[in-house]
């Protein structure tokens, strides 16, 4: 029974990923997901009572897997926020290279609840990564909430504003570090190092890692 339930869950998420990649969030209903998954809506709601729960689950798995990939890289991060700067740039480089993934992220970040899920996942990872030796969880969350709000609006409107992933990633990390009272020289150094590293990272390997470790993700 557990195996059957796992396979059904994977089917639901695989279908949802495809539908959210093809349509706006508010254009996809639970009934659409159930029908495309070959089950009725009542059974779908046994797994996910609301549509937002599906997106949050997918987003959490995607971010957690992306963080895990970052930890396989050989970079030595003496600077606490070098890791999050590198992650930020690599993640959106990957998003920029795959249409369905990009559309899924666009669908999710337009929802306030999903943006909250992004913030919580990133804050929890940062707390594991650097502890509270330098910043409290409250300080981190305040900076990331503020930065995510502005950056994701740039991401949503990137085509009309002609902004590539490097630009809004740079804006994002600079906003976070400024709110955490980093001086301009340290911010410039972190951003410059990320720019150097991102050209060394194989984005294809990153996407393959995500696809191999996330059952519903097809790239």
C-alpha cells in the first residue's frame, strides 16, 4: 500500500508540474490535476487538500535538492553568504535554461503563499549553514523577505524589462547583504566571486542532479 501511495503521489506531482509549466497557477484547478492524473478529485484531496499544498511540496523538494547539490561542489566558502550568493545564481541559471522549469517558477512566485514557502526554506537552510553565530533567524528572515519581494517582481517582468538572471540575482544578494549591514566592499567581493564561479559550474550537471533526485521533475 505504501508503494502504491508513493507512486500515486509521484504521478500527481508529475502531472501538476506539467500543467503549471503550461498554464498560469490560477488557470489550473484541482479537478484539472485529478483528471490528468487519472483519479477523481476526492482521492486527490486525500493527498493534497488544496492546490497551494502541491506547489509548496514541489517547491520545497526543488529547493532542498538544489541546496544539496551546492554542498557537493568543491568551493571553499569562508564568507558566510558566499554560499547563498552562489546558490542564487546557479539556481536561476538553471531556471533560465529550461522553459518548463521557468514557467513553473513563474507560476509559483506570483502566489504570496508560495513566496512565503521560498523564504522559509531558504532561511532554514541558511540557519543550518551558518547557525546563529552572526545573525539571528529573525534578522535573516527580515532581509530575505524584503529582498525576495523585489527580486521576484523583477523575475516576473524580466522579459519586458530585458533583465537576465545575472542582473536580478545580483540585485537580490546585494539587497540581502545591505540589510544585514555588510559594507560595500564585502558585497562587491561576494558578487564578483559568484560571477567568477558561475562560469565554472556546469548548469547541465546541476539540472541532471535535480532530475535524478526529484521523481516528478522532467527536464
